C-alpha cells in the first residue's frame, strides 16, 4: 500500500516537472518568434508606402542603402563623386545591407512662395518667421498657417545681412544700404546709405550698436536705435565673414589672412593675428578664446585679449563653417568646440 502511494506521488512529481519544462520551452519559442517579429526596434519600423510630400522628401534626403532597382536608377543620374561614395558605402556594408529610416514622422505643414531665392537665414519669434529674398523682399509669415502677415521690399539685393533684434529687423544690402524695419508692421524706422560698401554677411550687435562687415573691406558701426553712424574701419581687403562681438571687441576675419580685434567704442585695432591663408570662416569668441578656421585647413584658438595663439589644429580641408561651443552647464565653461 505504501509502495503504491509512493509510486503515485513520484508520478505526480514527474508530471509537474514535465509540464513545467514544457511550459518554459513553449514560452521560449513564443519569445523567439516575437523577437524575430521585433528584430527592428519600433523606433525604426519599416513604414508603409506613403506618397505624401514628407515621405518623398525623406526618400530624397535619406536614400535606402539596400540596393534596389529604383535606387540604382536614381544613383546613375547623380554626380560621379556621389556615385563613387555610395558604391564605397555599399561595398563596406555588405553583406549586412539594411534600410535606413527616420523614427519620427515628417510632414509638410505648409510652404510659402517668394518670387526670388532665399539666401539669408530666416529669423523667428514666438509666432512668426521672417524671410528675406535675394531681390530685396522681406516677408513676415505666420508659423502656424504659413500665411503672409506683411510684405515689403527694400529695393536692393539681400544676401545674408539679415537679423532680428528686439522686435526690429536689421537689413544690409549689396548696394551699401542698412535698414531698421519694424517686425510688427514692416515699416522702416530708419535707413542709411554707405557709399562704396556692399553688405553680404550677417551682422552682430551689442547693447547699443550694430556691426556690419562689408565685402569691400570695411567694418561699420551704427547706432541700432537711431541709425546714426559711429565709426568705419577700412581694412583694404575683401571680408566674407560675419563679425563676432565679445567684451567690447569686434572680431573679423578677412581675405588678407588676418583676424582683427577692433575696439567697439573707438573703432581702432586692438590686435591682429596673421594666419597662413585667407580667413573665410566666421569666428566665435568667449572667455576661453577666439576660435576660427582658415583656407589652409588650420583651426585656431587665440587669446581674446591679446591675440596670442594657444594652439592650432590641422584638419583635412578649408574651414568655412561657423564653429560651435559645447558649454559645461555646471561651471559655465567651454569644454569642446566643433567646426567644419
């Protein structure tokens, strides 16, 4: 009798173990199937075919790296350089070619048509975007609807000399004019003409004055409120960079291979530094230094007060981009600088 009970208990225990193992194996199979279904994270799921403008833009900007008949046809129509680059990329990625997808929806909200190309960087406030066209048109456009709030035209060409400061748009033209325009109404506060000058680059400002750099080799100071001219410093060499204002100095790089530090109050040179090539990349400055690049591929860091070089870094090509800071928020110090 006892032996029979023992056998029954043993059978029950074995049954429980068997069922437990079977359940675990089943769960692993289910997990494996689900893992295969989720082999691509949800953030990068393959989207359904979408003919919207946003989807077309993604296709143009981020082509699929997995070769298809369509992408190969498009590739043949591109430039030789792009073709070589894509061929190298595909060769390196084989045999693990994958699709590249953006993990957030891209949708065209609106587009606004201007009669001429837009060169200057758009300016924005809480509700509006301001754009300036190459032929002198300035447009205030509602960010939500894409509808024009007002339009005006300064009657002269505009490249990149366009900035919004304290509800006023300041505009420099290729014909040497500088305007202050109300951001609310589009009406001009004041207008000044500077003969023999041509303003292409984005200006900068301090608490009182604006500083424009002329392509013909001048730096101009002008009162932001009244439009009264301050000083004009003649360099004598074309200057293609935007100025940077820091600690009562305007920093400007020019084609004569020189970085200038100009006193904001009197307009005289406090120091200048000679690089090895033309300077066509705009500088930035702060307590840690003045940072800029030159056409020979060197990236410089100078003392902002004396112009003494701390170091230079050799890159692989001409530097024309504006550097960017990475600031440590704990000590408010610049720790990294990025350039291109």
